[in-house]
C-alpha cells in the first residue's frame, strides 16, 4: 500500500513539474476583444440578459442585425443592435414568445454585454430608460420621529 501511495505521489509530482512557468506566452493575459461580437457571442449575452430578468429556458429562435441602434438606447460607446425572437418561461411559469425585440449590445472589458433591450413597441425591457423626469419641486422628506 505504501508503494502504491509513493508511486501515485511521484506520478502527480512528475505531472506537475512537466510545465514550464517561464513562458511569457502562457502568462500573458488574452487581449481584449474589439469590434462587433460574433453571432454566438451576441446570442449568449442576450440569453444571459433575459435570464437576469427572471426568465427561464430562454431560446433565441431568430436573430438578425439591425442597421441602426435605437436612439432611446443612449449609448456613448460603440454598439450594435440585433432584432430577435425568443421563447422563454416567465416568472409565473407560462411559456411565452417575444417577437421583433431589439437588443443593443456593447463591449465591457472586451466582453459583449446587453446595454438595453426593447420590445416590439420599442418600450424598454428589464431596466430604466435613463429619461427620468427631474422635478423643480423640492423632494418630499419624511418627518423625523
């Protein structure tokens, strides 16, 4: 038994020593991606975004590039728009389909991410619009007890 354990230990040691830690190519961080994301990347981040909205079993059944990013997206960085159709299960458990929705995709630290998403009526889905109205009235503050 001791010999088997010693042999196993030597095998693990030999496997760990086989790698060279001096290679600069192995230690270099991958370069941040730039430019328009590939279709698979865009689909993945759209599915992840809809999943964060509480929807489950999200499946993109159709996705195409949209020539223009909607002005309501208010993006300042490079962005791309995709029109898509998705089926999903909502928080109540109903299986639904969304058609002709638009996702605005940008890059954050080289990774694609959805900046915002609009339904077929071009209403914002899953977030605020950034167009909150600021009133000239002073804020109402609760009295101190």
